[in-house]
C-alpha cells in the first residue's frame, strides 16, 4: 500500500510540474513559400505561460528555439559509426535571470531575495526565420527537426521545470511552373514530355503528357516505361553514402497501337445500357477500324516510308504517399526525378527479317513536396495530415 502511495505522489509531482509551464504557438505549423533562394521567410510567434500555485523562488526563466540536422549510419561490413549533428539555428529568450550581475544591478534587493508571488505569468516571444533554412524532414538515416525548449530554474534543492514543443516547418512551391522537353534522338525518333508543374504534391498523381514521332523507316514503338526515382545522399565527417531506390513505375506496351486506336475506341463505344444493339454494331466497327490501322502500319513498314504520325498519350502517374520530400542540406539531400525509357524497334540491317531494339533514356528532375502555394487552412493542418514517414530506430541500424 505504501509503495502505491509513493507512486501516486510521484505521479502527482510530475503532473504538477508539466502543468506548471507550457508553450502556446499562434501557428503550430510554419510555411516557407518558395525555394530556399526565393523564400522571404516566416515568423515564429507564441507565448510561454508559467502558472505558480504558490509563491516560489525562481532564479531564471529562458526559452530556446533549436533546429538541427542529425545523421547516424554505418557502411556495410564496417563497425565504424558515422554520427553528425549540425546546428541550424539556436536562439534564446531570457525572461528572468536573477543570476546575472547586470540584472541584479537594475532590480531592488528585496525582489531578488523574496519569492515570486503565485499567479499566471505570460511571456510573449517572436522570431523571424529566414527562408533559407531547411524544412522538417525524416530520411532513412537522418532527421531535420525544430523544437522549443523552456526551462525554469528554481532555488537550490528544488527540481527545475522543463517543457519541450516540436515545431513543424513546411516548404511550399509555386504550382504554375511547368516542364516542357522536346528533343530528337539520333535521327530515329522525336519526343516531347510535358508536366504541368515541377512541384508535385505527395498523394496526388503526376499528370504527364507524352508525344513520340518516328523519324526512321519502319520504326515501331514497342513500349514506354516511366519510373519515379529517389536519390538520397548522406555526407558525414568526410564520408559519403548514396541510396537510390525506385519509388513507383508504370509500363505501357505496344505504345503506338494504343495511342492510335484510343481515339477511335472512345468515339465508337457508347456507355448507355439502352444503346446495347448499337454497341454490338460499334464492336464490329471497332474491330474493323483496328484491322485497318494495323494494315496501315504494315503497309508503311513494307513500303519503307517514314511513319509521320504522332503518338500522344496522357499518363496519370501515381506514387505512394509514404515518400520523403525533396530537400537539399549540407548533410542530407533528397532528390527525385522521373526516368523515361522508350523502347523502339527498327529493322536490323544485318538480318532483314528481324528488328533490333533501341532504348532511349531521359531523366527529368522534379520536386516532391507536401504542399504547393494552394495552402490548406491552418485548422485543416492537423497531425494526421502532416505525418512524416516513419524513420527506422537508430538502435536497429547499429
């Protein structure tokens, strides 16, 4: 029974200490608009609230805003651990300091020697954050984090009071800057890739416009593959580690046939159930149109003429929501790009009856972000919407 009472008293002490001091933020999530070079920054605003149930001797009240980058990893088959902790920002507010000689010289001796009366004390604070600081992030073996740490230093033999509050910083990008790439490849084919925006929001598919035009005789587009690749670089104490992984991919086979016939298929097929008899007739027309297109392709291939038609397709490329967002820092860099692979079949001059496959690789850098300029309301930015990908525990990689 006495053991239970002891635990109960200890719990009450801890509870009282935690309720004694708290940090309130005007905005729990801070947004940096634009790239690190373009962003104008933002303000961190709030108040430190101290509740004293009774008169208490307090020596010092301070609040620190700390931002840091931490990495911890090791090379395969190597016991050496590389740990790096880089401080991004460290700002301190001192609201009360009875230990400072300068402070004592400006205050009455009676105030210094007496207890601070009971009541609620509110200390507002504000700090400008430059737009160049990195946003909150978690990678496989590193984190970028920000927190407010408040400390109340009491008299001797009385435990100090501490409270910590994490601050989430998100970078947004303009959604009106698109990407357009148009090139020719070795007099074999011409291609055009269009993305409506360079910044792509996690959880939303990427809209890709793709056009391919043959330039060589008897060329056939076998397939097109699109992959989203994530490249993470860790640099710690002169050591460098690179992790590359494919996040998502899609493959379109018989690209030329699909893009040619899609328009005719959409036109020929109805959707109404009452239109069933006409749908049977349209099925016949569709098969007839398909045979016609295949004969056209065969005639072009046999005649040796260049197929001047353009093959165009819009692709909605989806990728998992559990993905790191793009960021570049001195220690951790996460970059993303779309990798396009075109497989074209052209006649093999050494073997008339066969075709050789030619592959075209295009890498398009993009930005993966959590929000664009079309920001949500602050009330909507709750914890569920702003969860970061879970990073492995450091103990599991040692």
